[in-house]
C-alpha cells in the first residue's frame, strides 16, 4: 500500500512539472535564472494547491453525503470555509435538487456538499427557519449566510440546468470559478411547474403545501 501511495505522489509531481514547463514555454523564451526561478515559483504554487485539494478530500469534499443526525451536522460544519446543506424530504423536487448537487460536488471539491432529512431535524429547521423544501443552506465559516429556496431563482421549474444552480452558488461565494466541466446530471422525466408552489413544505402532507401547518 505504501509503495502505491509513493508512486501516486511521484506521478502527481511529474504531472505538475510537465504542466509548469508547458506553461513557461507558452509564455515565451526565458533565459537561465529567470526561467528556473519562475518555474520553481509556479511549481510550489501548484504543490500548495494540490495539498489543499487533498486536505479537502480527506474531510469528505468531492462527494454528496447524507447526514443522519443534527449532531453530525455541527461536526461536519466545524472548520469548514464553505458548506452547502440540502434540507430535504422524500419528494420529487428534492430528488431533482439531489441530482444537481451530486454533479456539482464532484466538480467543486473546494466546497462540502451534504444533505439532511428536514423532518428528522426539528431543531435545525426551526433555528434556520426552514419552511419550504428543497432548501439549500449556504454556510461560510460556520455561519449560514444565504439560502436557495425551491426553484424560483433557478427558472421556476424542475428542468433547470445544473449551470443555473452553479451560477447561483458561485454568486453567493460558495463555489470557485470552475476549471473543469460539471459532470452531466442523469436525465429525469420532467414535471412542469416546479417553482415555489411545487416544492414540498417541511410538515406538509403533500408536495403542494408551502408552510408548517398541517
């Protein structure tokens, strides 16, 4: 196992060096010390970025995960610069949101993506005033700064593209400008009218309810 890890590290370093050389060649001809100084500076920056990426992955970034308890929510949030939490229930609108978040989690490892069952999280839904599902809580430095509620900001129906949600989250400061294409979300059948009226309420008896009243 140790040999495999060592080989992986060597491969990453080699790829970094090749990328740096290609970038410098593209910039034009540099002479002697200037070339080597710029090369080392760029290589060190890439190594720092790679180390940061590995740290993110070790904390569960790069995947879209279910949180089982409210206690786990606080543990997951601790120390995170950026976290997106989907408050969901077993409903069509929430499943639509799931597919987009799963795609974005793979493409944006700088941000942690999680989800929690709103009906099993009464303390959080009350404290964060979650009244409609799906709701995304946009968390920066352990503080909820913004929300995406239903689909109104995403075109008002459930066939919105992943890029619409990506743009909204980028504007809120939760995602970096993407350097790689977002994996295409698996296609699903479309149900029209997926705006606020079609999103499920936390305690509603069906997907048409929009508040806590039974």
